[in-house]
C-alpha cells in the first residue's frame, strides 16, 4: 500500500497522531480487518512497535480489537472515528480543566507561587519583558495583564480588534470595574462595531479614534504591551506582541496618548 507523505502529514496534524500511528491506521483502513503482522508488512512499521501502535489507536478510538487466534483488528468508518476523537478530546479537556481547578489552594500551587515570589525579587523590572507570537498567546497575556490592573487600563486597538477584545477581555474588564479600575478604550468606530463599542461602554469610557492606527495596552502606567503588525494584513498565527515592564516608557506613552484622547469623540 502506497500513501503519499503529504497525505500522512495532514492526517498527523488533524488527528494528532505520530508517523507510525497514521501508517498503521491507513493500512488497516485499506484492509478493513487485519492482524498485527500483516499491518506491519503493509505499513512498513517495525513488528516490535506494531502492537504498541495498535493498542494506542484502540485507546484513542480509531480501531477495535477482535479477540481470537490470531488477534485481529477492525477499522472503523472514518466518520465514526471523527466523532469518537471529538468526544475524547472534549472529555480529556474537561478532566484536565478539573485537575487544574483543584490546584487552587493546593500545596503544589502554594509551593510554585513561593518559588516565583522568591525568584522575582532578584529580577530588575526592566528584565520583565518578552515577545509573544500568535494572537491567542497575545490575548492570554493581555487578559493576565488586565487581571493584574489596580488603577488604570488604557487600550488602543483597531476597528476589528475592538470586536475581538469584547469577546476575549470583557469578563476581566467587568471584574476590574468592580475593583474600581479606570478603563479607557480608543478605536476607530464604524457601523460594523458600534454595537461592540456600546457594549464596552458598560465597563469603560470608549472614544472614536479616527486619525491614529495603533494596537497597544498600558496597565497602571507601568506595564506595556504593543503589537508590531497590522492585524488586517497578517494571519493571526503570525501576530507578534512585545510586553515590557517599564514605568518610564509606559508613562511617556500614556502622556502622549492623553493629548490625542482629548480630541477623540465620546461614544454616546
């Protein structure tokens, strides 16, 4: 059986399998039912590894083992495999989420926090910086910054970015408002995002930014996160952000923003 490497590579990414797993699985699909020895010959996978691979595929919901002599393995319909894999992913994610929730108040988390607290004392504020790639990573970090805010949050984004921020940051913005944090948001407002702007007004002061195109956030005039790329021209996976803990630069940027803020129109 000859299966193109490109096809095998796609299967690996889609189903999160290793190379031996996709080889054995596609070999079994081509036969319907087969023994481990036959599958080893067809797939060109070492016989010593084939049983382990088949056991792994069975646990993941790709195949069924039929007892007898010799033991045979039965392929499932690809549509059924997709459904099984989806259910397994959801169940595993839920189990992992529960385990992480149980860490709250656990001594393991307390020890980790102690290590971090002791270590951070020896770090200069300017060293607390880094770059992040991929929009989801950027938003995860922005959400962490928002949750750390004590006094002020200044957010400047694009028209499309405003809609994304509502979805990602709104729950954290609501918590900040309850703590008394002052939130200001500036973005180009148009007919496509006016509803989003009005929804954000529940937690922040929102103004229409017409002349400036930028993407950054300042927290407590100390932490700064700014995005390097135009979100209209680059794929989300290639988005890049820089996070800096620098009171001097953050305050300077916020002072410059103040001048522009006064000229922006308030969203009513």
